[in-house]
C-alpha cells in the first residue's frame, strides 16, 4: 500500500513538473511554435515519461485550461431568479463583469487559448463546451424571465441567448488584447443594450 502511494505521489509530481514546463514554453513561444520536445527539455524528463501523461501539446494546454474552464462554468451557472426587471439587470451586469474579469485575470492564458482555438480542433471543442454551457444557461434564464412576464415573450430564448453570448465573447477577446481596458464602462453599455432590448421597461 505504501509503495502504491509513493508511486502515485511521484506520478503526480512528474505531471505537475511537465505542466509547469508546458506553461512556461507556451507563454514564451505561443501555442503554434511550441513543441513537445521543448516542453520535455524544460521539464528535464524523457519522451516516454511525457507521453505517458500527454499525447500531444494540445493535451498539455487542455490540462492547463482546466482550472480556468471550471471558473467559467461557475459563472455560467450562477442562479438567476429575479422578481423585478431592475433585479434582472443587476444580475446580468454582475455576470457580465465576472465573465470579462475572469478573462482579464487569466489574460496571458486566454491569448494562448485564442491562438490554439484557431488551429487545434481539440482545444476548439473544449472551448465550444464552454459556449454551449453558457448559451444553455442564458436560454434558461431568458425563459424564466419570460415566464415571470419580465421579458419580451415574442423573442425566441435560444436565438437571443446565442447573440448575447457571442457579444460577450467578442468583447472578451478584444479586452485581453487591450492595454487599457475600461471594464466598467463596457459592462454598463453591454447590459443596457441587452436589457433594454429583451426586457420591456427596465
């Protein structure tokens, strides 16, 4: 039992070492220019050891992304049960700010992710799961608001949800490339534009 535990700890340490090396290489070289050979060299491990844990550099990035992805998932599933239109606006503004703030907090990683999304199907698929979760959650929120007679019932929730998420995503990618992002101003304008279109009279 002690031998197994020791092996498990050693395996975890080796994996951490490889991930730290991968992060260092990605941040220095970018995703496309990075290679497993470079990662292995920085980690000072053998090829066989590296391939036990990761098949390719895409797998390295997916693993590095996990913690940030979980944070995005948490934002996507925030409770949304407003009783008034004003409360709905406040909840929406808070979610937008959390979403964009999370991207800014992980600015360098998000830049690498953006690059990888354009060239890696595996990374693109992972990001799509985030999109899908947000769109599904937003669709549910809109349906709830309509059921409470807070939002315009003529609008199709799934269509509005997609347009709203892709608006957020577009501004997110712009923000991480900006040297002086004005987050509060952006959140205010986005929220007003969205709520005054969806809700009857906020």
